[in-house]
């Protein structure tokens, strides 16, 4: 995924940044930071339809920001910390390059 974040795959970068652009999806990531949650637990934390939550989860999963595992009839979602760390590294490097530009 580092190659995706670093720019070798523009579609991957677009998916990741687009997923992060939505405040509901960022709040979902905040909740998952504390540990895995079922789709129902995530849905219960918001005042939007379960279908809307499902769509947000699908976008986050497609961007590689979360992973999903099945336990019986339940789906549990987890934060993919390595992708988040790679994004932070890329942003830090981007900021560093901007600060080093000669005037």
C-alpha cells in the first residue's frame, strides 16, 4: 500500500483520500482505533441508516483503511493501522519537502 500512498497508483491515492474526506468515515476510524467493532455496534453509534453505514464501511474497506472478519453471523471491522501509518508518513514527508523549498 505504501506505493499506492506514495503516488505510483493515482487511483489508490484517490480512494484513500476520498475515504478520509468524509466526516462520518473519519468518526468510524476513530471508533475503530479503540478496537474491533461489529457492523451493528458501529451502526448503533450513528443516527444514520444501517445501509448508509454499510456503504461507508465498504468505502473504507476498499481504500484499505479497515479490514473485516466474520465470526459466525457477525462481521467485525478493524482499523488497518499500517495503512494509516503510511499515509501519515507520506503527509509528513510532503510537509517536509514543502518546508525545504528555497525562496
